[in-house]
C-alpha cells in the first residue's frame, strides 16, 4: 500500500500513536466543527446525494442537518418513478423546495455528487454519471467498489473532476442513529476513512474531510479507495457478517449435540457474541475477553482459539485473494443481473434464528453467559482477519475498524436486537451477497476441521496463544478507544 499523509487548510490534523511503533494522522470530529463546513466546502453550493439505499438516507439527512443555516443545499437524486421517492419525501426532501429530483438532473447541477447507489448499479451507470458531471465538480464515493470494477474493465475517471471517498465504518442506519444520539453527546457517530483518488484544484482533501465531519464521524483516518474496497468487501465476508453468521450456526448445533437445550445453545453462541463479548471488546479491547473468562475458562478458550485460528486464517486468505483479484466484484456485478428477476432469499429461517426470537423475547441482559469456547472461536476468527489485513499492508486504523470496531459498535448490536437478517439485510447489496456466500464456508471449516481437532484432544499450539497475547492490535485498539464516544448505539 502507498505511504499516506495529508494536510488540511481548514481542520486540525492530529496524530494518533497506534502503540506499535508508528503514528497515523486523523481528524477528530464533533459538532463544534460544523461552523467550519462552509469554508471546507468552498465552491460547493449543492451536494447531490444519488441513491436511497443503506447509506443514502443517513448521509443525506446528516448532511442536511449539519449544514442547516448555510447556503449549501442537499438534494436527493433518484431515478424517475423510483419507489424510494416516497421515502425521501417522508424524510423531508421534496420537489417543491428543490431538494428532490431526477438522478441525472441532480448530477448535472451539483458541485459535489455523492454516488451512493448500489454497487452493481454503479457498475452499469458509471459512464453515464461521468458524462453528466460538471467540469470542476467533485465525485464522492462511500465505497471503493467502483474503483475495483473500473480496474476490472479498464476504465478511468474523467480528468476534469475531483474524486474522493468517505467510507463510514458501519451500516447506514447506524450512521444516522448515532448522529442523532450525538445531539446529546458531541461527536457520537460512526468512524470513517477518507481517500483522495484525484485532486485537480487542491480542494479535494478538505471537501472529503468536511463530508466526513458533516455525517458525524468521531474520527476520520486516511486510506486509498483500493485499500478501502479490499478491506471492506473482505471484512463483510469475514468477521463483520459472513463469519459471525457461520460461527453461530456451527456453535449452536455443537452445543445442542453436547446436551444443551435449544435456548441455552442460542444463549451460549449468538447471545454470548452479541452481548458480553461485543460489549467487552467495545469498551476494553479483545484481550479483556480473555481475562474475563477467568482462570477456569482459559483452557477452553485456548483450545477453541488454537483450533479455530488456522482454519479461519486459511479461509480468510482465500477471501482476500478473491477480493483483490476482482473476482468478488465480478460476482456482485453478475448477481445484479440475476437480482432483477429473483430477489435474495431470507437468512433467518433456520432453527437457530427461530429459537433466537424466543430467547430475545425473554432476555435478561445481565444473565447472558460468556462462554469461553464461543469466545475462543469468535476471537480466533477476528484475529485471523486482522492478521491477513496487516500482512497485506493495510493501515492500522483500517484494520481495527474493519475487523473490530465496526463489528462490535455498529453491526452486532443489530443482530442482538433482532437477529442475523436484521443485521445483514440493513447493509449494502454487496455485503448481503457476500455474507450469504461465505457464511456456509465458515460453518463448514469450523465444524469439519476445528471442532474435530478439539474433540480429538489435539495439543494446543501454544505459539498461537502467545502470539495472541502479545499482538500489536491490542495497543491499536487502546489508542482508538481514546476517541470512542461515550454513547453506545441504541437499536430500536
């Protein structure tokens, strides 16, 4: 990955000691920075938000609220006759006041165009969007998917526009929900990465930073759009969505086979992950879970960790290869055509999730068990994901957000509230497809390889445990936690 570094003419750039021998530059967010937005958005009179999927509603409303009282207008662009028109109107955007219009009309008239339509739609429409952009405009992306697709097909951005990325490390509903909670707690929101792909006039960095601040990011760190799409698409297929689903399915069956009731099997698998394990990681870091299982549980944790890590690492490396080669992007584009005729199937119909609905109805939060075996499997998979990203040169902030912070602070709370479908299907189509594709693979390798190793009482590889205890990610998370808002996301 290329060396990173940036300066801002508007915002204070801070440094964050990642605790592993290097420092990253960041911009801390907060509502006290909103008066700086007009200066950072210099030359921008209209922001066109194109699309109304996972990110569109959240970012459009956050931008509108943050820019209230300024001369900058936020306008939604949708295809004529789109079923999302009524949803946009319900959120306060309308044709009458000039804040809602046809997709390409909004692209043509906007100074900053945030292209937030589905990834497959970007792949089919990007050239038309490029043709409609005003010379000197800024194109904004919240995902590097389009960069990956253009790399596959040999396309390039127009030479007369800025191209930037601001990529929230959480689903759209979390971006909006935490922004609203941030009215009471300054800076509450979802962290974002930013990237400058093309800067024709020296304004691109400050425009990207202003966009990130305006949607409520507590802190913004730098990446590239290629690094972002590799880590993001990979992470969704890994611990963020696909892996955690597969882990829970495999553990639920295992615990029933060991004699637990169906309800207790769910409590000790899904509830343990989305409850105490996620809460501890969010507030105290990964290593704190190891401490929390206690002396009596550490042997079981270590056996599970040592058995799960190699299988998870091998599968996660395969996923990274599929993403970086462009194969996963191609599969999403192909799926986009299929989904025009057949919608995605549901993913919460198994006995696991039917049991979960009953368990949640009677949940006593403080009584959810912290099962050491569950903790070992989940954390081994999380650590394997971290190691693959670090081996490929991704920045520490990106690694921490894509493998840990997004999982415990944005995504798992949705599963905790209403199950796996509520988590996965509030995400992008690309994420939903990836979770469905790879979750069964995690279920398979854990069941067929890792759990067999445990049942055969194979010796624990102590080097894996020592590597876990001394891992640099613990210091990285400690540094990131200093910037974490005090508010926890509330999911209705």
